C-alpha cells in the first residue's frame, strides 16, 4: 500500500515509521510538559520571597529618591540611577508574574 505518489519520492510502505515519529513527538511533548511543571513549581514556591524582596527594593529605592532629592537635597546623589533601579525592580516583578502565568498548568 503506497501513501506517497509524488515523483522523486520513495513510497512509504507500512505505518511503522509514522508510528515511530508520532511516539517520538509524544514523548517530546510529555517531557516538555514535565519540565514546564517543574519550572512552574519552583517559581510558585519562591513567589512569596521574590515578591517581598522585589517590592521592598522598588519601594525602598523610590523612598530613597524622594528623601535625598526633596528632603535632604544631597548634591551628589545619583537620582536617575536610583529611580531607574527602582523601576527595574518593578518591571522584574511584572516579568516574574508573566513567566508564572505563561508556565502555569
């Protein structure tokens, strides 16, 4: 029984090759799903620590910016750098939650 009739191609006889490819793809999908669940489990376990740490760093940096810029008037305080670091910690927290959402089952 031939499945392929296009010229230049060898005819496929039997379905053992197709079943082997299907089994390999199925095993690959199962392994990818197991890896995804493993990574999600680690991210979910670390979520409270990461959330508190990144939130505190972002809010502490913002408070330091406000304090040193408008209250203390420190002349050599790196206001822009601290503001960007605080914003970066906030963006990192958002990316963490997006990664958790993408990997959730």
